[in-house]
C-alpha cells in the first residue's frame, strides 16, 4: 500500500511538471490544442492531429483482408493461433472465484502479488539454481508482452543495436524501434535447424551492439537450443558486455529428447540477463494477461519504474489465478504437452509426405514452420491459397521477418481429429498446384 501511495505522489508530480513544461510553449503540445471549438461544429481543427512521429518507425501488418475472408468461410479450420486449446485448470479457476468473492478487486502491490513473486523466485531456484530476491528482482507484468516492451524502453539509448532473430516473434522489431533502438536480424536458417550460428552472430556485432533478444523454444520455428549452443551465445554476450533479454515463454513446452536452457543459469549470465516468462502458454491463460520478468536488481528497478506509470499493477484476480496454477498440480501441463507432441508429429509426418513441402520436427513451442518455397508463390499467396482452396488458416512466414519468406506457420493447438481433417484438405488442395 505504501508503494502505491508513493506511486500516486510521483504520478502527481510528473503531471505537474508536464503541465509546467507545456505552458512554456512546448510545440508538440500546441499541435494538439484545437484552434476552434469542436462543439461549435467547426471540426476542421482536428486536421492538425497527427499520430506521434515515433509511430512512423513501425509498420502495421496488412492482414486485414485475410481475416475478413476467413470470417466468411464457416468451414474454416484455424491453424494460426498462438494459444493453447486446453482449459485453465479447475484449481486455478476456483482460486479466481475465491479471490473475487473475498473482494480482492483493489490495486495490488505495483511489482506484483508478494506470494506470486516468492513462488516464481522459488521456482527459478528449484529449476535452474538461480537465486532472485522476490522483492526487488521479480516483477509481475501484463503478459510477457509488457515485460519485453518495458525492458527495451528502460534499457535502450537511441541507436543501441538489438540482435533479434529473423524469423522471430512479431512484437520484437516494433518494440525495439519504438524504444529508439536499431533491430539487427540474426538469421535462423533452415539448414541450421532454425538456430543462430556463431559465425552469423559474430559478424553482426558492432560497437553499438547492446542487447541480444533471444527466444528459445522459438516462435515461429519451434527450434530449441542445446546446452552447448546456449553457452556459445552466452559467451559472446559476456565477452562483448551485452545484455540478454531471454524470452522463455515456452520453457515448459519442450518435447522428448530436448531440454530447455535458461540463459540466466549459464556461467557469467545472471548479472546481465533478464528472463521473461508468462502464464499464457504453460497454463493456457492468454486472456488473463499475467507474465513476469526476473533479473538482477539494477536491471529490474528501471523496468519497475516504467511499469508503475504504464499499468500501475497487474489484474489482482488474474494474479491469484496464476498463483494457484503455479502452486497446484502440474499434471495437466504434462498432458497438454504430450498432446501437442502427438499433433506436431502428425503435422511433421503428413506435410513431409506432400510433394514440394519440407517440414522440420519442432523441438519446442507449439508451431511447425514448413518450407513451401518450391511452389511458385510468396508465403502470403500460399496462405491465401490454402484459405480459399482448403479453408485452412495458416500464417505466412513473411509476417515473422524477411527470412520467414518461403515458409508458413501452423499451430498444433487444434484437436487431433480437426488437425487431421485440415491436413487432408491441404493435401488435396496442393494436388492442384505445380511445384519446382
Ligand atoms: N513471446 C513470444 C515468443 C510469444 O510467442 C508470445 C505470444 N505469442 C509472447 C511473447 C507474448 O505472450 P503474453 O501472452 O505473455 O504477452
């Protein structure tokens, strides 16, 4: 509560200082003051409005037409979603009802429910051997999305270069650009099993290289790093004094024969790594928006400052649901991963039987990223073709970066029988096409 009061006082001071500055004749502020009253019916004044210049740094993906078409096709099978089709566990939902009935509908401590931070710190120690102080080194955020954005906003100076994978999660590049950083693509090549090569990474380094933003298990390719591969990247980061933001939202979704490596647990990495996690994927809670980030106090403190002004705190009831999911029985997570594994094997086997398609077996996350480059089409044209001819929704690889071109992304988050039907339809539709 004390923290919340301090936050309110700081927010008032900030507001006051903003007013003082704008009354000094801040040009941007003036642009937003309508010269004539809108109520008088003279709406021309709105013409002076322009979105902030920083928005020019990012592009809005042109997928509108695609989804409009999908809505018009009632038989459509959607393989484009980045969320589990399993339900949230009953234990977790019951905790949500209980918190609601007990009236836990007020602001929570800004850095998160104390018991949740303690449970996450304990989990990091138990699972990876890394110790974090729950009060100053763990921050609960609005999904991993907020954690990634505030990490970049808080730590980048203009012109700082951030290595991000290409193909990679769609939010990285815009978040880097909005934080005035420079995104630099690390190629994830199919011939290297969609993992970064040390040679590529080293060739991209400059004196401006500041952050390595890693994501394994990977969206969209399903690749995962071995211990040795993770060590190689860690060594580069330590030698070049770079920070690592490790997006580990799929840490629990790993398949037989693979093991997740937490970047912070590698030698010399704890002090330079922010680990980003989420309840979205592991506990099928995408709509509840609970994520977290942990790391050394010096790195977490600036993120916490931004977080206070951006969201104040995360939804209290959702945090209670997350806590119950984390502390409760984990069998349902195991079952879900087992089922995703069965489905990824089905996708892998069936797609590889289709002439012209090559599909790697995903080691983690819940996506397959088959190569469709031998058909004479861009990935966007190919996804549109599948939508029209097979009524199956997939995501064009180009959505994930320039090097995603030539592939499409399919999710394993659709029931097995439906997935079989989708694959039957894809196979049938592709018989109509020629390939090289
Ligand atoms: N990172 C990756 C790699 C993701 O795939 C996603 C969601 N698709 C996120 C972060 C965002 O997760 P959250 O729902 O926790 O914001």
